[in-house]
C-alpha cells in the first residue's frame, strides 16, 4: 500500500499534478486495484477531459468522457461533436466491425456494421432509417430427421406490401 510520498520524483497522494514526470510500474504478475471492494472511485484525466476514464466504485459502473451516475449503464460512453461513441475493430487489419456514433443531423449513421472489406452491410441513421445489403436468413430444416443435416435459406424483397415469394420446383410426396 502506497499512501503518500514520491516514486521516481512523482508525488503520490499529493493534490497537484507533477509536471513532465512519468512513473512506470512494472509487474510480472496480476494487479488488483481495490481488492477489498471498498466504495472508492478511480479516475484518469487527459489534457482536455477531466473524466476521460471514470470508475464509480459505489455505483459499480464506468464512464468514459463523463462521471457515471446511479442507475446508468455499466459502461457509459459520452462524446462531444462528431466523435465516435464506440468502435470495435478487427485486430488483424483494422476494419471496423461495429461503430456507434452520436450524430445530430438526421442523416448520420448512428450504428454501422461493416464487413472485412470495410463496406457497410447494416446501418441505422440517427433519424431511424435502416439500410442493409441483403435480406437473407438461414434456419435449420423443420423436420426433425433433417434438422441436423439440412438448412432452409430464405431471401426476401422489400416492397409496398408484405410478401413471401418462393421460386423453383417442389416435388410433394403424398401431399407433404
């Protein structure tokens, strides 16, 4: 437990920031903060955001860009301007998998899902417009004897009325 003093000329437990001083802590094992489970908070500031990362020990939630409050989501991301709220990327080549934006003009993508070529395959604008690249889904065959070996692939179109259209030839045996 470190409760005060200095490490590598960095003030521990002081009330002012040490200027241009960096302390690196190395470990060969795991690190646990607040192992006793006390109602304590943990905050990391950046040069422009006092709440860049904020863990609220009493409410058991995390705020990024905000102070988390009681009854809020476990993780709450708050952005300003045109910043992306959350982005999950593929490690190998960096294409965006899922991106959640703010947006306020009614045309911006509030949610976008991209494939490995970084093409948007599904999007919802902040005005609620939905777009997608296909209308296809696959289900297991409804007959128990074929459920493990066969699938039914359905594709649909969007039009002015609800339709389910099948094309092709079906051979019925004894009406089934």
